[in-house]
C-alpha cells in the first residue's frame, strides 16, 4: 500500500511520463485476511479520490459538463465518502473506468 497517493507525489517528465514517488508511508500487509485487506484498500481509495479531485480541478469548465467528466466526479465522490465500507475497491474502480472508456 502506498499510503500517500496524492497528486503532489506524482512526478511528470518532459515526455509526460508519470512516476509515483514518496514511499515513506508505504507498507505491505496480509492479503489473506480479506476483511482487513479490503478495509486498507478502501483507505487508499480515498487517496485516489483526492487525486481525481485534483485532476478534475484542472479541467476546463466547459469540459466538466461532458458525460465522462460527470462520471469522474461521481467516481471521485464515491471514493472520498465518509463511510469507508461504502467506498469501491480498486477492481470495481478499474472496471467502471474501463467500461466508461470502452464506450467512448
């Protein structure tokens, strides 16, 4: 688990390649304990939601009205909701994004 998944920890080079940095809060955990692993994952999902929010804030106002951007805002809201147990897991997030990008 990275533990600090936010925009300020992503480095971008001149070719727009992204590199995740700052592993100071990273740790491994027992994935055999499914309930514990899912709870930790949903904490990391909040960080992903904050990252989405940062990215959404850089989108032109007119673009924010597109169906894809509306999807991303809804996904962001799902990821940062207070009820940790109601946040999606990363497999669900991946499948939702894949489905939405396949449609486009």
